[in-house]
C-alpha cells in the first residue's frame, strides 16, 4: 500500500495475505506422508514460483509490495548458483550426483593461517572434480571458500535462518578475475565459436542469448561489437597476452581456433557473465 508518497513496510509477524493457500499446503503435506522433498518440488514447479519478475502496470498499482505473489521476486543469485550458472553456460559443469566433497580453484596459501604448524595444506583437485556443482565444494569452516563468502555464503560456524544479500564491487572482482570464472568465460567463448555461427557478431549474440534467454537489442549488439573489436586489435598486436588469457584454468582449449579471435570473444563472454541479467533471478 502507498501512503503519502512512501511505501508502507509490512511488519514481521503480520497476518498472511493468503491463509487459504497455507492451509491447503499444510493439509496436502500431511496427507502425502509429510514428504518434505515432494513439498519443495511442488512449490518450485508451481506456476507461481516460476513466473517472471517483470512488473505489470495494472497489477503493480494494486499490489506494489507483491503481497499476493502476482510476480516473482527479483534478486541477485546466491554464490553457489552464480558459479554453477557460469559452469553450465560454458559447458564445463559436471552433473555427477553425490560423493565426497571436492576442492576447486582457491587462492594460494588458503588454510595457511588456520592450520597448526602449516598443516593441513589445501590441495586442489584436478580434472572433472574442478567442475562439480558448488554444493559439493569441501568446506573448512575456519577458512571458507573466498569466492563463496564474497557472495554472502555463511561460514557454517553457526546456523543462520536467512542469508544476507549484498551487492558490492568486490563481487565483480571475483566474477571478472577468479580462475573459475575466467576459465568459464573462455570456454563459453569456445562454445560460441563452434555453435554460434561464422562471424564474431553471431557468436556474441549466441553467447548473450545463452546467458540471458533473450536476444540482444541494437544497443547491446553495438556494445558487444565495440568490445570485441577493441580486444581483437589488442590481442592481434600482443599475441602473448592472448595466449596468457587462454591458458587460465585446466580445461583444454581447442587449438584449432584462432588465438586472437578466441581471446577477444573471451572478453565479450566475460562481460556477458557479469551482466546484471546473468547474475540476477528474473
């Protein structure tokens, strides 16, 4: 509700706006053997949960605070989802289910300050283990994964009821410079070069559509073209810089692809992976 030009805050513990829905869910939960997994699946696959966060003028004016769930909430993804999304787009994600925890890329010297006498030392995994879903990342509570912490993942030293959700410049430094994300960007570029057509423009469009689930508009196409051309000019005159970029991470590069073009498109895909639309739940 709107009052005197301000949005009225809904107090904690307020009476639910849809009590009938809560009653129905409770009865359904009981009558299906208190199956928690079924309840979660039922909610997540519902049309209400899967709807767009786009505001519709007629609905927004009647329910500006979305108490009646006429649209989905819009928020920055959790750190695990951001990493998994980048791996999935690049084609690197390992879908294996279950098994022991894995140790993906981390900064050098991790655990050094918390290990007694310098032990135990962090030993990075290799191969497909690097690309397991983030839920399987080995977690040391006294030295948690920095690229997860920066996206507000709790340390797990204590239980938390709800994660905070912040947006800071440090997060962009992770998604632009962390080994996992640079590697994902170059592998997404490689995927676009193989599947997105013969021209840099069509490849950039392809990567953009993969990440955002929509076609780029004229301004976005022009921006992609500008970034690509500037990067291509740089890497054409500095091939060592291009090779250095394309060596980040353990994933093997297709050596048949031209180096300057691949490095330039990696700049484009890194930008795409950092778009608000890519990092935000729509």
